[in-house]
C-alpha cells in the first residue's frame, strides 16, 4: 500500500493535467449540437482506461450516448468491483455568470479550498470524481497491488436521466456481473466531517402545457374575457403547495416511509451551520415544509419544484399580448417508497383537475428514477468506512443525499447488486450552477482513499468466506 500511495504522490501533477484535458471537452448530453463532443469524450475515457492498464476497453453505442467499458480480471476467487461514473455534463448556461470559461479549466484558491480548486463544468460532477478511480486503478496496477477484479462502466447520459441504461444493463448483464458497485458522484459534509451517502432521492420530471385561445391576442381587445394561460398556469402551480409547504396532490405522501424519531435525531446531529448556508446562498431565511429541518427537507422529504416557466412575450420592452400558451418544467424528488410512475399519474390527474374549462392542459413525462437507500451493514459499506477513516483520520458518518442517480436502483433491480456511494464533492461545489469547482484536496484525497477501499473490501470478503 505504501508503494501505491508513493506512486500517487509522484504522479500528482500528471493526474491533474490529464483531468484538465478531459474537462476541456464540452460533453453536454442534453444538447444534440454537442453529440460529437460527447462521443469525443467517450473516446478519451476509453484511452485513459487503456493507458491505466485496463483490458477489453470498448466504447459501446446505445440508443443514446455511448457507455465506456474496461476491466481487469485478476482471478475468479477475488471479489469484483464495478466502478460507475458519468462523463457527460450539464449545460453551462448562464455563461455570463462564469468567472472563467466553463470548458477552460483554471485553478483558483478560495477560503474553503486553500490548496486550490479546479473551476470547470464537470470538475466535481462527475469527471473529477470518476477520474480519481481511473488514477487509483492505474496506481494499484503499476505497483502490482490490485486486490480485486475491477470493471469500469462510465456512461454519457446520466444528466439527462440515463434513459437507455436499463436496456444496456439487461443486454450486458453477464459482462457487468460483480459483487459491488462503487460510485463517486455524491457529496460529503466537509473535509473535517467525512460522510458516506446512504440514500438518494427518486425523481419524476414532467413538462406541462396550458393552452387558451388558438393564437396570441391583443390584450386590450380580449383581456378580461378570454382565459390567459400564463395567469392560469401561475394559479395552478401556486395551488400545488399549501400554507405549510406541503404538496397538495391527493395521495402524494401515501407511500412515504416514515423515518423513526431516532433516525431523525441522528441525522440532525450531523454538523450543519444554517447561518453559513444562508450566507453562501445570500438568502435571509430558509424555506420549506413545516415540521422539518433543512437537513430533513433535503433528504428524507419529497419535494415539488418548478425548474422553468415560460409563455407570452419575454423580449425587450413591452408588448401587449394575451398569450395562447404557457409552459412549465416541474420536478418532484421522491423518497422511499414512492414510485415515480404512480406519482407522475397522481400529478397529471390532479393538475388536470386544477384547470378551469377555459383552457386545455397537457402533461408530458420526461424522465424519472426510483429512490434508494443503501445498507450500512455490508462488507462494502464497512470497507468504505474504514478507507475514509484511514485517509481522513476521522470516521465518516452516514448521510442521505438529496440528488438522484437513476441507475443506482436499476443496478439493484437488474443485476441484483448493491451500491456504495463514496463521493468526495461538497454541496458548495456549485454542481449544475455557474462556477462549478472541485477542490484539489478532495481530488487527491479521493485517489488516496480508493486503494484502501479495495484493500479492506478484499480482506473483508476473504474473511467472510
Ligand atoms: N451527481 C448528481 C447527483 C447527486 C449529487 C446526488 C450530489 C447526491 C449528491 C447527478 O449527476 C445528478 O445531477 N443527477 C440528476 C439526475 C437527473 C438528471 C435524472 C439530478 O439529481 O438532478
Ligand atoms: Mn453526477
Ligand atoms: Mn449532475
């Protein structure tokens, strides 16, 4: 293990340079204009796996963006770890809020990151994080110290819902066979409080369209006599929460598993500085469902949020018009045991019922995913716990995350394999926002931690035999 850590030390600068090269590719999966760049990024991931020493490296096409696969088999008696990550990124807009170009990575120091942080789209989510695994793998191979079989599956459409991945898992189930899935695509509390993510929220993402008259009308001639879809949509959206910020959709909470008072007490013992949180976001007050803390609102409770809303005239100056249509994109974050399909149905029914007969409503389903809770009593969780404790000098605490990674419940459903979410980002890394960054401390700490995971995991699995 000492040799592996020395190898990492000796190659630090090269590792960083290679990551910066990857960050220069605008692999925006949501925008068809970037299809070639996404594919170029897949090729670079493949090349990085080959260079690190992986065998059978392939860029596998799907009906969406390609999946990159690579592996190293050292023996059928050894456990197999499947590393999952994604090389696609969210669109970088609004561009004018970036201090430097989103695909022109630069290192800047901040109070939280005195060693410097890499500013670029994808630095934390997820290129910087999955790349730690490629480099840790390279170091273990180079020093002849790889204790497990390893498979890499790095995909290119996580940020748009991994729509083609269930098919991919079904088609490649035997190639992907493994004992555990290891993912770094989540966050920890802080460098002083390492944590391991033990749950992800599910998602239902819909788009709604409200139609009034057949065309835009003069708002003086018709205003007051014909339904204005924007007015009506605003009213319908407002009706989706009550005065306690509970969601009003009938049946919405029916399947929500209650979290015991003991569990809630434990999760609220995690360090959380509300004043710092407000300061970072420049808000006077937090806002959310009555009866729950901020930590609970962002992990164990479901939510409904408008992600975008438009309609009518939004250009320069003023145009007097009564718009024909109004639209909104709405996401619902789900918790165990809510079912995205059922929730989408409940939403559609309720939303339609809110509309007056003067308009027509369409609800279009974009994508979704199931919530998941990962166990803490498995050899893989214990291995991650020990690895982080070793690298950070402090035991990590379990914490449920608020985001979604749609493939995690699918790994469980299709392959029957559980996941460990050992992520090294921070909530303040601005993922999906302007000025996304990833601290160098966390990048190197991750590379240092991963080989310990393999070592402890192999030991624990051998001991269990
Ligand atoms: N890496 C995130 C998910 C995440 C981040 C989970 C931090 C927990 C903590 C992932 O890339 C992501 O953004 N997922 C999307 C999924 C969606 C597009 C289906 C999300 O959560 O919005
Ligand atoms: Mn991610
Ligand atoms: Mn993301």
